[in-house]
């Protein structure tokens, strides 16, 4: 049984992920990370330092910098949900599997395969992202959640290489990893970006894998409900 959890790397979902893992108590936790990104996240947590390693390829720094900027707007650090999952696993002696492809190699491959017009669009989009607000992010999230297939098709038209390399190829790779792990473990929780959930779900279901899906919107709604309950309790006690 695989529980596939869709997250957003710029939101503070650490408590929601911890609660979910306590509820599920899996045999193994799978993370949408490679070894280098995993170690970098742990180092950032231990040092409390934001920022992107300047030795990384420019396209990697470009994307990572945008995520850092948006996470700061939400008062968190990129990948906090992954760190929360790793901390749970360490505390409960649960295995951790890193199921993603090497990000540096992936982004270099994407850059090599991009046509010039797509590269120009990519950098223009990156420049405009400097002025993106929380409301803009939430508006895009609503569009994505309301019409996933339409949203992905829109990306495909403007950025076909990004769609293929960063979404489709990774879905295939991560699905193969999960199918292999499903033969070894009885209960798996896999934590991935919400944009991968639809593609991964289809591949896993096509391979007859027993699957439970929890989306980003479910996590955000649960967090909002809990916040409202806490607010009500505090207000009630103060009467």
C-alpha cells in the first residue's frame, strides 16, 4: 500500500506531514529528493541559513532562488516538509528512500535540449517571478487545482522541454522506484510535489499498485481547520 502525498515546497507543511506520518506509521518514507538535495536541506536546517549554493549550475540556482524567495514570503524554508519527514523517520527508526533523479544532471539535460525561444521564455518568466506575491502564488495554485490537465497543457505549449524533463521523465523514474519498493514494504508514504501526483497515480494504478492519494489542498485545508479550532478554543477560554 502506497500513500502518495502531494506537497508544495514553499509552504510550511511540516506539522501536517508529521501528523500524517504519525497516523500512518509507515515502514518506509519516500522523498522526492536526490542525495545532494537531501544533504543540502539538512545542512540548511542545521545552520539556519537560507540561500542557494553559488557553485551550482546557473539554471539550478535560478529555480532554487525562486523557491527560496516564495518560501520566505510564507515564513518558512524550502523543503521543510521533507525535513519533517526525515526527522519522523529518524525518531521512529523508519527507513528513508530518496526516489528522485539527480537534479543537477536533470537541469543540465533540460538546458541542453531547450530551443532558444524556450530559453528566452524561461528567463523572462524568471525575471517576472521577482515580483510575484503570495496572492499570485495562491491564484496559480487555484488554477492548477481547478484544471490540472489544462494547466499542464499550458506549460507544455510554452515550455515543452520543461514538461518532458522535469515532469514526465521524473514521474516515470519515481514510479519505477515506488513499484520496486512496494514489493519490499507493506506500508509506504511517498512525499512529492503536488504537480507529480496525477502522473504518478496513473502509472502506479496502471501497474495495479494499491494507492491512497492525499493532495496539497487537503493538507492546506486540514491546517486551516486546525488553526480555526485553536483560535476558537483560545477565544472560548478567554470568555
